[in-house]
């Protein structure tokens, strides 16, 4: 079974792991997180990432990072080998839950699952009045902006 390592800006990695454990409490051993602290050097972060990867103790690891080109991603890019470990940037909770759900699949398939889960989990949600209820007069206009 594949393991998953999340490397992200603090406190996102830990928070994502906790969310995944809330849904899948049985994945604790195969899911590791590393919060990248603002005043820690990339070299120290890389050393911590190597330890986190070793603690997973599995042959195949999917590494998920938050922002392409930022320190967590740059550290992870040095960590993965492209064969036994792969890297996907842009982690979100739907992506993580999808990868945890399919962690038994081959690593290349897991990468595909991560990409699909991440993109399908992002959508605009239409706001409508509850069924059989008209909008109130003091509601914002139909042209208001979402934030």
C-alpha cells in the first residue's frame, strides 16, 4: 500500500492530516505531515522531510504540497525520485481524501486520482432560495459579489 506525505506551509499540512484522520482513522500510519515553518531554512526542512519519508517505511510514497514553486514544493522535488515516490502540488482536502481512499492502487494511478480529486473538488456552488420560499425583500440583489 502507498503512503502519503503532506509538505505544506504551517499549519496546513498538519490540519489536512487531521481532517483526513477524521474521515479515515485507519490511515494514521500511512499518512505523515510536515509543516514548513517560516523561519526554518530549506536545508533543515529537507532534513525533516527525509525523516518523515523514512518514518512512513513503505516502498511507494505520494508527496503532496500546497503551492508549486514555494519552499514546500521545492523541498519535496528534491525528496522524490519519480519512480518510488511522486509529487503533486496544489493539495486540497478533496485531493487528499481521494488519495487516501485509493492508496492501495499503483503509484501512477494514485497520482491520477489525486489530480482528478483535486480538480473535481473545486466548483462554484449556486445559491438558490429554499424550495417554495421566495427571496426576502431585504436580501442582497441578484448582482452581489461573492467573496
